[in-house]
C-alpha cells in the first residue's frame, strides 16, 4: 500500500496522459468526422428552422 501512496503522482500522470492519447485517437479517426461535423452544425439548425417558418 505504501508503494501506491508514494507513486500516486506518477500513476495519476500516466493515467491522464493515456486518457488524453486515447481521446485524441478517438476524436481524430476518419470514421468520426461526419458525426463531429453534424455536432458542429447543431447551433445553426434552429436558425434554419426559423428561416423556413417565416
């Protein structure tokens, strides 16, 4: 148990670096581009609906 307590900062750092790297790979994979483009356009959908209603 003392080993974990003594090395907690480096374990935490390695965990967050690994998490960051996994997120970068997940976000920038080619398959996810269309999904994130759709998410980026969500704020404009309401404007399009209002323009159609007028």
